[in-house]
C-alpha cells in the first residue's frame, strides 16, 4: 500500500520533471527572473525569516542577517552577475587529424533536483543550493529540516508566494517524508547534514544512479602556533567556535597546540568569551541556544572539568561557551564532531605531531592555521587534506562566493558557491560538428592499406 508520504513525493517529483521537460527554464532570462524573485523574498520578508530563526535557534538578529540572509543574497548577486559568462558555450580545440571540425562544450540543466537541508542554518543551507540549481536551469524540490519547524513553515509559504510554484516546491515533514522523497528518481540530490544520514542518502540515490552532492562535516582542527598574537587569535577562535552556539559544520572543533601555547591561550580565550558574551552568556542577546534537548544532553556529557564555562541548563537548552584543557583521545568530546559550544584544547609536542595527527584521521571539512610562518603553512597544506582551509581566520572562507565550498572524503563530496554551483547543477555536454565535405575521415574507413596506415600514423 502506498503511504501518504509516498504519494506526495511521487506527485511533487512528477510535477518537477514535467515542468523541467517543458523547457520553462531553458532561457537564461527565465532563470534570472526566478533568482530575482528569490532576492525579493529575502529583502521583503527579512523580519519573518529572522523571527523564525529566533524561534527555532534563538539565533541573534545580527548573526542571522550575516550568516543566513546576506550569504544567500550574495550568492544570488554573484550568479546574476556571471550567468552569461559561466553558462555560455565554450570552444574546445580539435586535433589536426579531426579537422575541419568545430568542438564546443555546453552547460545544460540536469533536470529535477532534490535539496535536503539541515537545521543549523535552515535558511542559508536551503536557499543557497536552490539559487545554484535555478541558475543551472533545474526545477527544485526543497526539503527543509523538521528540527527547525518555524523556519520550514515560513519557507514553504514564502517560496510558493514569490517563486514559480511549479519550478520550486517545498515538502515539509520528518523522516517519513524525506525517506519517501529519496525513493523517487531525481536528476541530482543535494544533501547537507551528518555523515550517518549522508550514507543513507547516497545509498538511496545509488538505486537510481543519481549523482549526489554531500555537504557533511567532521572534526575541523585548529592549529595555533607560537609565533602569533594570542589575544587576536583567541578572539577569532571564539567568534568562529561560538557563533550559532557552536552548531556550525565549519566551526573549529578543537585546538591543537603545544603545552606552552595552551597555558597562554586559555586565559585569552576566557577573556574573549567575556568580551563578546559578557560575564554570563546566558543573558547575552548575541548567544544562541542548542536546537533541542537531545543535543543539549549530548553536549552536557562533555563539559565535566571545564577550564572555562561548563554551565548547562537543559530546560533552557543552554550550554555555555566552554573550553576544555589537556584533552586526550578518550575524552567524550573527541569521539565525534562536537557541533556545539565546547572547545577542547589538545596538546602535542610540535607542529609535525599535529600534522601527523590530522593526516591520520578522517579528512575534515575545514582546517584552520594560526601561524605567520609560511613554511609551516605549506607543511600543513602539503601534509593534510581537508575541504577548505582558513589561514589566521576560521569560517570566513565560506562567505567568499568565488571559492568552491565542499568536503573531501568523510566530510563530503562535490562543492558549490559561485561558479562551483553552476558546475554542480549542470551537465557538460560535448558537441562535435564536422562537415561531410571534405571527408577527411576517409583515411579511417576500411579497407586499410600501407599508404592509409602510414598517413594515419603520421596524423595521429
């Protein structure tokens, strides 16, 4: 028997495919129209989006504007500015043996795209891939996270109001709805979330040989050298780690440094926390909350013996900015991606030990290096791999639209933002146009003889 969720999934998928097949977004002007409509949505409905983010995550207004709305609008502007350049057919060279001929590469839409979003940035990480998919000429079905219900409801209403409802559809709900959507045949699936669900998404897509983009996460390490201004470093780490109460896939997960650096860094981290969030972050308008009790309880199990912070109020979904020192690999905070406001400091003998440690583990989504020594920076870049790298700044690379954003290995596959979004959501179609006369392919036709073989050998 077909469930209601399966019926809905089949219906939205059919509409997405039928709309795409009409060629409604074939012309670039039609794509621009949808991108401009998305930009209008962001501008006109900012108060409602901010209110929903506040309800779901108690996300501070300034932070929400910067990390949610402005990021999406910046992506839309970048796509509108470069759409002709990135999507125009480009010429390719033709070898002498194939002349005369003309070779071109065309970027063409994939078709019907499914975007599954997370709860931690429920506007940005749903609408940014949407913008890329629209720029590529695709129809899109959005599945926002059920863990951010206020934002999901507002998006469902506003997307239908501002964008073509046959081009972009929103399906709300939980695991049954997502499972039903994944049973359908899509032309691309774009998922942002954890590794466990990422594997489920990839297995489901494999049933239909559907390509996927997986934006996952991991334990993004932060190296702090002995040649830097630790007060400035501490402020940047605190900003990167405790924005959105640490619930950011590219947040610094833990610090690696020598024991001497730890001794000097921890007081500066404490000072920076107080400067940004006050003596009691619980009362700060700039400090968010944990998404739900389950995640708060998971984080509470990590904070015993904290050097800084360690306060927990499960009823209020509050975990204070917390710093742990002298952390070893058996500590609960090192067992998985923390995804919260708990910052372990792990000491190592020297920089090479830190490099080896990162190289031997799963590839993280981001790597952060605080050092002025360019030779040390290059040792890190040559000796490790990660989705992205921030040198002397965490997280900011995500806001540079000209940089592809994505993971590698356990932290994901594929990338987006700017031109990378266009590459992700289009197919490179190769076209070779060769005139019938003169028929220079005649040398390749049977029967072959000594003269033909020699001429072919010389040409090839």
